[in-house]
């Protein structure tokens, strides 16, 4: 037991920021990968949310089809499909495993965020939009300056919660060898049979890092949401 603990402690820095040859990596890369995918995915979701609320049926159907298809495919399968297309140069992003992983997480995040954006947009009082239109705002300006900022107040808890989920789901990129936390654990253990007794302790440490990060993020979200609710009530 003491040997396993010593092994984990000796490799804790590697688990946190990656092995020397692959930094940033480990937990740091998992957070950066998830945060980047969440941010880019939100930009896509804003566009898709606008399309899903469009008065033109063809545009609405296209946006809904995007959400249904992406959400209907398991993340692991989506990752493999995207990587195969990327490796063949069909997506114009090259065959980098990191780019494939990032693009997959962007698609995955944006599909779920689109529904969140739509829910936020539906919560905007119709009179606000109508008043903006009466003052001469175009539909696009009313969307960007009125509906979206107002809707963000409603979306924020769900978006942040989805970010926590995305962070945990990012471990699936281990199958491509991207040096995030789970992959770094495999690198640390290596193929040396002498490290076999340390497998359980190492993956327990990985689970603990995921758990602590997710719980911390969830606590911050709950605290921020509670504070915002108190301000509104006051």
C-alpha cells in the first residue's frame, strides 16, 4: 500500500500537467480541452439556436437535424467517425489526434448547448423583442443585443453544468492517445510489468482528480447561481 502511494505521489505532477515530453497534458489538458470545446461549441450553438428559431422552415429543420444527429450518436462513435474523416483530410483539419478530439468535443458540446440556447431564448419576454423592432432594430440586432444577453441569464447554470459533464466525458479521447488525464495515467504506468501493482492506486488517483475537479466546478456553479438569484430577489 505504501509503495502504491509513493508511486502515485511521485507521478502526481505528471498526472496534473503531463509527462515532460507532453506538456500541457494530464488534468491541465483535460480542463483546457473541455473549456476550449465549450467556448467554441457555444459560438456554434448560438448560430444554431438562431437557425432553430428562424421563420424559414428549411433553416429550422437543418438546425434540428444537426442537433438530433449529433446527440443521437454515442460520443465514442462520433470521435472515431470524426477522426477517420479528419485523417483522410476530408474535414480540412489534417490527421492530428488532438484536432480530431477537439472537433468532436465541439460538435458534442454545441449539440447540447443548442437546446440550452433555445430554452434561454424562449424565456425572453416577447415584448422586449417587439419593442426593439419598433425602435428600428433588425432581427439580427434584436437577437444579438436583446434576446441573447437576456437569455444568457437563464442559460448560464445549464451551460456551466454542461461544461462539468463535458469535462468528465473528455476522458473518451484516451482512445486516440491524446495526452489528457487518463492517457497520462497509461503513460505513467507504461508497459513495465513491475508497475502492475500500482494500477489500482493510479486509476483511483485519476478518479479522485476527476471527482474533485467536477465537485469544485459544481460548487462554484451552485454558489454563483445562488448569488445571482439573491441579487435578482433583492
